[in-house]
C-alpha cells in the first residue's frame, strides 16, 4: 500500500517535467504538420488557405528533392566512414604512451570545440581556397594546378569539413573503449601466435563494437541535420550538388518564403529520419544489449 | 621436447633490478613450481620465459636452441593467465580453437583437437557458450584447454588458481597434477601458495627478491632447507625460530622447530610457556604458545589435546628434528 502511494506520488512529481517536454516536442511538430497543409507564403501572409496535400506534392516533385536525399545519405555515410575508420586509427595511435601525451590528446579533441560555421569558414577561406588556401599552396609546391574544391568537389568538400569536426568525438569514444581492453587478453593472443593485425581483427575490433555502435548512432542523428557548413561554403551549389534535405527545407522557407512547402519538407525529413533510425537500430542496435 | 635452460638471466625495469641473475635448468617433463612471497619476481621470471618481457641480459634456451630474442609465438610455449584471459566475444569452442586457427591448421584437424581437449577437461556440454556464462572453474578449464590443443613444448601457469574459492582450488590442483601425469609435458607453475607448491611440484624453485634461494624436490626443501627463509616459507604452519640462550644450548645462533616436531607435556620439558589460543581442527590441534623466553611459537598436537587458554605447557623439540642456522641465516 505504502509502495503504491509512493509510486503515484512519484508519478505526480514527475508529471510537470514530462508534460513540459511533451509540449516542447508536440507543439512545434503539430504546428509544422498544420502549416504543411496550408498555402502560406511570407510574401503574402494575409491570404492563407487550405492546401491539402499540394505542399507535399510540390516538395516531392521538386527536381532537387531526390538529389537532396541522395546527397544527405552520401554525406552521412561518407562522414561516418571517415570518422569511424580515422577515429579507430587515431585512437590506437594516441593510446600508446608518448611524450606530451596530455597535450596531444587535447589537440586531437580540440576541433570539436570549434563552432560549425567558424570551422567551415576557416576551411573555405584558409585551407580549400583555390588561390590562397593551404591545399592550393601544396598543389603549387608540387607544380600542380590548384583544385577549386567547392566548385569541383562540392559534396566531398563538405564531407571533409564535417568529418574533421566529428573525428574528435569518434576518437574520444573509441579511445575510452580501447583503454578498457584487457592487456592479458592481448598477451594471451600473442602467446597463441596471433600477429598484430590478427589481434586487431579478433580482439580489438570486437571489443570496440559497442563503442562504434554508439558513435554511428549519435553521429547519424546529428549528421542528418547538417546545415551550417553548407550555408557558409557552397550554399547548396553548384546547382544542387551539395544540397541536402535540411538545406532544401531552409531554401524553401528562407529564400522562397514558402512556409507551407518548408513545413511539408520538414515532415518528410522527420519520416525519413525515423526510417533511417529504424534500419540503423536493427542493423547495429544488437551490439548495445 | 620441453627442456628449458636459463643462463644468468637478468631483468631490470629502468633502474630497478627485479631479477639480478638467475641460472636454472628445467628438465623435460618436469613439473616446476616457482614459489615466493609477492613481489619476489616469480611472475616476471615466467614472463621472461614466455617472451612477454625482454631479458636485460643473459640467455634463455628451449630444447637447446637460443630463444632469447624470439617472440612469444615462436617459442612453442602455452600460458594460462591468472585472469584466464579468455576472449569474451568468442564461444568456448572458438576460444580453444584460436591458437590452431592462428597456426592455419585445417578445419577438420582443429575440430578433432578441440573435441579431444574438451573431453579431457569435461567441457563437452559448454562448447557453444561464451566465457561470461561460465563459472570460475569452467573458465579455468577453458584456459587450460586453449593451452593444451597446441601441444606446446611446455605449459606456463601464472597463479592460475588464485581466483577460485578454496574447495575448487583443491579440485583444480588435483586436476592439473592429473593432467601433468597424462600429458607428461613440462610445466612451470607460479604461485605464492606453498601448499600448491608442495603438493604439485617435482621441483620447487624458491625465490626471494629475484634471487633463487633454493631448488629442490618438495621433500628436500622440507627436510633440508638451505637457509632460514626457505625453512620459514616451506611448511604450514610456518617453522618456529628460537634465538638466544635456547638456541645456544644446541650450538647454533638460531634453531628452527616445525610445529609438528614438538613433544608437548603439561609437566616438564625444555621450553616452558603459556597456552594462548588453541585451534581445534578435529584431526589436529594447533596451539599458540608464548614461551617464557618471550618467543611466540605454534605447536601441533595430533587429535585432541586438552589444554585451555592460560594453562602452563612444556615443549621439547623431537630428537633430530632441530634445524640449526648460523648468524648469516644459512643452515649450519
């Protein structure tokens, strides 16, 4: 009896926080859903009318739509590939005791502290710029034609920038996993005649599987919504070559002032994110139990 | 196959010299136990033999060939670790087969050897389980299984029983001895427990601070300890040491008498004392006694011995069972 009272009291005490969070989530989602069925343009806000599924049809038939979804997937997978592989390698590297280990580790982690637009601007103007970027200098030093990164490889350039930002996160998580690897297991494998590469494949990788899962899940959530890096570098161009779904929605809302269309895009993005999450959890979620 | 020779093996970590120089011969098929208090360098010595640590100077030979600079895999030895070091994400079967897989042995042969090892070690019904689903004793057996499938030149055991409870430890002790009798392979076994050393070994190597104090069969060490350290370390409970006048009467700086070598009397004897705690085990009674000369000794009486806390008691060492030591601690 006392337990049941405590439980209902606990529910009562929890309620305000949960209700607040629910409102926080439901109201914007509901409003987006509502707007997505309206003809609502900021250039002419007075004349809004019911649109039915027109906004969805309009967004879906936009020639940029499929390209943006493809770009979103390429961006997410590209960054995941670079950060997981690079993260494992860097983690193994800085796991070894070296002189100045503390400083090295802080330096490795530091890109994570740089805000995305700042990082993207630095890459755009100081590293990838075709006339005074570092890459251009390197190309010239070897007597080659400098690459105009954002014109020639726009999506790859964005992947590079975003990967640079997320590499520290992956490294950090994977490093902690690596540090919890039992040294005696490694020695046992050494006695069993496993060379370094085999020890990595049969012991280190399985040991890190859970950490890799965490990195993939968390990064996917954030990478589906990459936006600032595109805004300050390519503006989604040339053409739609570096437009992802988030940026397409931004374009509808802020460049075309089409609130209804942008809201419909937002709902589509939510559905897509859930589909991705569903498959992701099925594919890698078993590592988490 | 399986003789190991250490020649003047030295090991230092930076400035700290852990093993100042050890010469040792291990014959083929011998069960050798390295025993000593913690920090005496016994595990380091084992790891040097395994190749997990590099020697600072000196040479290690296995079957007559110099393996000082060879990697652990090249030495043909198998090791059982204190933590068992099983691969947690592999089934028992895959754990045992791992060294064979690394040696690129054909699948069929792997299956055969794993099945054989599983039969010897009673692991048949656990082959598909993960190490996390096994008890301590079963994990221990998997670790041994992983060692025996390779048919190594010698087995190295690094305190393999210290994580098991007392009853299981006694069982595994017998199982490992049995295994040695069946396989007849050289085994080197590190422990701090002198009971394990006495019960299992063909040859005991007593170590202290990296020095070999004495090498010999268990009974040799028991009957003829080379010095006070070995005398005190081997035997349970420990040997009693008496210095001063009592020892001078026997013509030594220190005399040692094992608890089981006292004649007890309530009326007369050489060393009078007062009974403290009496531990009644049924088969034996261990008496903690404060002698009048200030020394604390332990005496064993067979069966029941009816004395109580505070009673007077007289102890006399049995004839020919007195160990005499000089001022330098060496047996005189």
